[in-house]
């Protein structure tokens, strides 16, 4: 549980006799000094102590409970333990007020790529963040009011209220613009939003992304939210993000990847990988299918231009078998030169095998092949991970779905943000506290 990039990763995962049958213990290092301990127990566990002995360490750690999870953890940032070292450990778990102590056990800290069968693939963890704090140096924070390319209703900010860590999680939380001290109901309709003046930077200027004016009947972005990119990028490997999705009308959370360098040109020429997208509405019905928070989707975007995006052939949806997706799940990408696989809790959402004649021919595009002889282009370059919560927009929330609450705007409206905002008395009651935030427990990027 450390917010730093490790020079190396060492991991040992064991099943412990103490406590409930499936309780698990994990100990690993993310750098040469950070020892991380995790314990997953039942809801009846009230305290966890871990005693560790080794050549350079003799400590007892009182683990801290992670909010809303049956998980406990601790990070010791001042150890002298090295990879290959031998540790002994003993776990004491308090359950129903009774202390249950395990026997002393021994583990050798080995490189993380030795933990899982590699099928002759070398694996290196290039980045992991467990969000004990929000280390901004590992991310690019988007700060702009472009609307994200989909006419969305939020401005992305670096505000603490939109991006923050608490209880060992990253919170990406949309808030009302009028709750910011610079804005009120009047400025929303008649004011200016100078992004660079407000936050010292603006990351995208197109579509008036750095400076918005309320004009005519349209208003300023009525929502503030958060969006981050990892500085780390990988070409082939596995991405794991453990997250709790938000719930509330017109929320649009996403876990996705974009190319670091866009070597083939602008979107979608250089590709996009959507590991997970969802709608926060409880109900978004079409032909008997609920496309709300009971459904997640994975998509690849690729093509020579925006009008020839072949995403429909590389899109799949998955419905929850137990309620909705507003709970904790691990969203993963397994990516090789041969295939791209999107997963939730290791269950497949989408699988795309690299076409034998390449994506260009598979897409039946005309004209010059912009990807040349690279069969798996554009998915053959380093990609970064993006995490965000958007709100509204023109297209993702269909005008033809049947929702729990009537959709406040039409996708062809000349003033969709105004329409949305003026129906806040209808949708805002579905936004309940931190339920509107996407919570991230950890993000992990493994290079093959």
C-alpha cells in the first residue's frame, strides 16, 4: 500500500489459518525501503496484529482498517529489507472479541514476476499506487472545460473536492459548480470561467477549453469533476484497477487507456482502449435491457478518422448477476501482440484477437493503410491509463432509453447544459454523498 513507483516489486501471497476460512495475507515491497502488509478478513474482524522477524527487522504492526472494505493494511517506509530476504511472521486476528493467533511462518521475498505463472513471458511491475496519499508527480491531472469530446457537462479541475485520497482510496468525485466559491447561480448564466486563472494551468484549449463564457441561452459547465492520466505507460502487459463505481443519474465513470505518443495521428487513428465504462443511472432501459449501473462495457476505438471509427465491431457489454456494479470489483486489461482482453474479476467482458491480416483490412477501410504492415496497429504502442468521472454529454445517454427520471436534455438541444441544470431538482436527489464518487483502491501496471 504505497503511493510510489517501485524500483522493483517483491510479493508473497499466503493463506493464513487464523480467522475465517478465506482470510488472506499479503506482504510485499514497492521500493528498497517500503514494506507493505495487507490482510483480507471477514466483517467480524475487529483488529489485526502482524509480528515480523528477520535479519534486519523485528516489529509488530497494528494494521489499519480500510474504509468500507474488509481489508487491513500498513506501510513501513523505513525498513532495510532486501529482495531475497527471509522473514518470519505471525498474525493475530481479533474476531468476535477473541484473539486468534497463527503459528509462525516463513517466507522468502521473491520478485513479483515469480508469483504468477508467466507462460515464458517476463513480467515487470512498472507502476503501482495504493493511494495512501495522492502523489501528483505520478499523474497528469486534466484541467479544462472542453467537454471531453462528447459535449459533457463538467469542467475537469485539480480541486481537492474533486480529486483526493482518504481511507486508502482515491476519490474522483463530481460536485456542483455553484458550490465553488467563485461561482453562484448568477455567474453560471452570465459569467466567465477562466480555467488558467482559476487553477494556474489549462491542459486543453480546443472547444474553448481554457475559457468558457455563458452565451445566449447556454450556461457554464454546471459540474466540476476529476480526470487523471498515469505518467507510466506500457506496450503489452496487464492493467489491474480495483474500483467502486459511482451511482447516480447521468454519471459516466471510465477506466481506459490512450496512446502516450499517438504515433499514427489523432483520434481514433492511434487507438483507444476502454476497459470499463458505465452509466450511473439505476435504470436506462432499451428493448428490455437495462443499460444503467447494472451494465458495464468494454470497447476498442480504431479507424482512419472520427467518421470511420470501427468500435461497433469491438464492443461488448456485461450485466451484473448480483444487483449492480456499484460495489468493489477489479477491472483488468490483458494485452499482448496476439489479443486484447478486458476483464472484471478475471471474467471476460471483451476479447479481440489481432486479425490475421491486420486491423486495417479487418475494418474494411478504403484508401491508404495508415498502419502499414503492422497487424496489431494501432494497438502496438505505449498506452497510459486514464481514470475519470464525466457527467452527461451528447450521445452516451441515448434519447431513446427509458430512465427512472426523465432525461432533462435532448442530444440535439442548442443548450443541453442549461436543460440539464434546470432539472437538478429531479436528478440531484439521486446523488447521495460519496456514492457519486468513483473510488480506486489501487492501480497496477505490469509490462510484458
